[in-house]
C-alpha cells in the first residue's frame, strides 16, 4: 500500500485555494503573536511555543506566512491520503485524486490549511493519531508520530482532543494497547517539550501562561464570577476583582480583549491573576452545577457551528495588518492590506457556506456508520474504517466540549476539524460497499 504522490501534491495545491482567493494567507489577530514570541523566547507566552516555532520562525526568516500555509497544506494532504490508504489500501490512485479534490472543494479543510493559526494542525494531528493507532510503521510512523507531537505542542485543546480519541479507541477495543500507549506517549511528549522549553527559557514549567485569566473570563461570561464576588466583596484578598465588579463584562471575549477592561489596570493582562486563582476555585465550588450546565449548552452549540470563514472580519484586518510591517517587513504588510480580507467582509462571503452541507452530512452519517459497522458480526473486516470513525468522532466531540468548558462558541473551532467527519464517513461507506478496496481482512496491527 502506497500513498500516491500525485494525489498528495494535487490536494495540497487545491487546499490553498482560500489563501489564493484572498490574495494572501488568512490571518487572525492571534497570528501575529507567533513570530512575536520567537523574538522574545524568554518571555512567558499565552500561546503555545510549538506553533510559534513551526509558524513564527519561518515567517520571520522569509518575511511571509506563505511558507507556513504551504507546509500546512502539505501536511494536511499527506495525512488525508495516508488515512485513506490505511482504510482503503486498494483504492486506485485516480480515486485518491478525486477524493482530494472533493475534500478541498466541498469541505472546510482548505480554510483551515490556509489559516496561519494552530487550528491548521488540529485535523492533521488527529489523522496522524489514527495512523499511529492503526499500527503504521517505518517512515509513515515517523512522520505521523512527529505530527501528533507537533499538534500537541501547538494548542492545549489539541492535547485534550488527542487524549479523548485515544480513550475512545481503547474503550471500543479498536487498537492494541501498545499503539494506544505509544499515541499517549507522543501526545505527552509534544506537551512536555513545550512545558520544558518554557521552564528552560522563563523559569516557569507551564504549557502557556494565563490559564486562570481565560477561566475567569469564561466564568464571568456565564455571570458566575459576578455572583461569587457579589457574595464576598469587599474582600481584602480580591481588591482588583471587587473594584471591577460593577462594570465587569458578561462577554468572555470582551472580558479578555477589550482595551478598556477594568481587569487590566495599567494595561497589565495578568494584574489580577493571583486573585483570579482564588475567585475561580471558589466560583466553581459554589456554582458547579450552573457551570457544567452552561458549558454543556455551549458544547452543543459548538457541535453545529460549522460555517467557514469565522475570524476573517474586515475590522480585525484594519487593526492588525499594519502591525505586520515591524514584524515581517513592509512587503508582508502591503500584501495583507491589499488582500480580500481587508477589502471586503470575507467572513460573510457566500463561499464560506459551501462546506456546510458536507459537514452536516458527515455529522449525521459518521455516528450512524460507527454503530452499524460495529454491530455487524464481520466487523473486524472494517476495523480500520471503524478506528477512523472512532478517532474522528471522539476528537470532534472533545473539541466541542473543550470549547464549551473553556471558551466561547465560534465556527472556526468547528471548521478546523469538522471536515474529518465526511472524510471518515466516506471511507467507511467505501469500505463497506466495496470490500475489495480494503485488500481483504486486516487487523490494527497489520503494517501500513
């Protein structure tokens, strides 16, 4: 079984269509943090160092995010066709190409790959995890292992998603324990490298800085932090939070990012960190049923928030595009200022709706196929397809839960991973309908 090189190259090129349509790599406000953190490696970043090294260093060296999105497209294309080959080893190369065209044209995969954000590695990392769990060997295992570790080093939600998928596969008995342990070790290694690097560079053994601030924002967005403070203020242990209570925002994003936030005296994002640790613990202890109910409701909304293009608002580009010049040079700023992101509301363009039908179809079919195939007496014949379905479904649900409990609902969080659902469902349908493409009965320990 081989991965058709032509299919990978074709898919990678097609995945870049949103960036080409935009006239520049897609960027978000957070994008600028990654090259910036590489200029100050001894600082305590609120973003993960893994993606900083992956994206920030090439951008600084070349003065452009184009090398970053090209690398992301190649990794996405490779992981996609490697997963298809593992599930359907007898699939002809021409059908690999057709599958890649469909994924690039009809799903949100290209939007994620063209975005200079850690979200671009969410789905490839999960596909790489599938390859490790399926028993990949040799070069394929080495690339998949590196991709799993890179994903784990690039965003904390990736760590949660990867472990959720490992747990689901272990519970369903779809992969040998050796593969599950290896996958867990790779995930821990990726996160551990970030923690170790931060310890070495700044003296603080942490994945990122500011977890208490983001949790406080989530609790304030639900109104729970305000209820806790109202019951205990004035409190000499919480002077900043008590002073901010009368005007504390009920929107988590505004709580974090509004420049006039009362929680940022003197512009210090971390000024109330020590107080937040105290208040967060007390709030969750006192209002945990409300916190869980609100979080689960957000997770349910996140599951269905599948539109592409979120985060590409024109106003954000007006603010952040000029800031590219001191980081990457005048050419990078000029290209960004001439992009479609700044000239129109790309987030509202009709093309952002194209991936929605495939996403919803995959969301409906994937769990149904997992149940149907798993209940068949000959289910071991479909083990790779079942494994892919389990990894993708568990990862997608864990993604929604991570956002529900720790953030705000945004379509970009679903778009980065939802395209795996139609991919997994399509592969499972093909394995079930055209058994010859599976190359006969296989087990999870067969070499890939």
